[in-house]
C-alpha cells in the first residue's frame, strides 16, 4: 500500500517562516526494491471475484468457501525500521469467528458496541469492509517475501529495516519519516516556486524528511544525501511510503485459490 504523505502533513502542518537549510549529516539513501508485481492466473481472478461478491453480499457460506482454515497475519509498523511479524491463526468454529480474528489486523480500529454486547458482528463487518477495499483499491497483484508462493492484492517493495534504522539514527529522525518518489524530483534551496534546485531525488530510494527545519504550509524539508536540507512541495509531489496492506491467496490441496493471508500496517 502506497501511503501519500500530503494529507498527513496538511493535518500536522502549521504555517511558519522557513529556516535556511542547515548543514546536516550526509547519508546513503536506502535502496527500495521494485514492486514484486505478478499477473494472476485466470483461476485466481475468478476465485477472487467470487469471493469478493460473497463478502459484499455477506454470504457466510460463500465467504467460508473462500477462506483457508488456517491464515497468516502479516503485521507491519509505521516505523520502517521495525521488522514485520507474522502470526498463524485458525482454524475457527465459524466464519464470523474467522472474520473477527482477521479484523485484529486491519491497520486501525473499528466500531465497538457501547453496551458491552458481543463485538463479533462489528469485527466481522470491519473485516468484510477491509477485504472489499483490498480487492477494489486498484493495486497491482504481486508477491510478498514473507508469504512464499501466495499471490497478493498488493505488490510488496522490499528494503532493509536495519539500514533504515541506521540512517534514522544518523539523521536523528524517526524511521516513519522515510519516503520514496515515483520519478526524479527536484529539491529546492528555499520553500518557494522558482528557487534553485539543489538536488534531485531518484526513484527506488528511501529518503528522510527533516522535521527540524521549519517550512510554510505545503512545503516540507528533506535531508539531502550530500548533507544539509532542501525543500519540496507536497501538494505537487507525492511522497510515498512502502507500507503494505491487502489480502493474499494460495492454492489449497484441491488446487482451488483461497484467501490464505492478510497484511496491514498497524500503529
């Protein structure tokens, strides 16, 4: 799941006068592997389409037929320096119990009953919504290195969390501040249109944001690999995060494609 920072930064940003770009530590941006995109076989597309329809209808039998008895949860953190974790769950007494357990890994919270009644219907509804989003959000089908031969509704982009941690420590910045761009992008000397370009960000590398250098609204400072900082406008440049979110399918003993895993980025 690519997370674009602009909305988050708008919520956090307060207009402030820009400080001059300060001399900072030079560093090596962390390499980011290309997305592991695959073309799903027709049988998977057919199975996923039927599964989506069952989830949208709330068809318990159809959902149960599309779920593996045991499922893998992949839990990623906002901090890119943290290694993702996996957990096996199941089998379950019924489909609602399976959906409720999956809902613990949707990357957020869901509506809870106020009267202390059974949370299962709320959790199952939240999980159905997660599955629908995963199969309709337009991401490319792909692989996740933690899930073997499974084919996922997302294509994971691998990187070295230890390398991100090391750079974060060098820059004294959180690893959640690292981002990538889809195409070469100029970094400006000042947070204003027409300012000189002092560096160019390249795709397939993770760079650190510089939260210690003030910038007016819609601008953010970036740590430059050669040292110091420059500025980009996040209203016009997408700053993406290599987070992953979605569901994955594997073939069961009968050769049928069933949902076998779920991935999310959690707090």
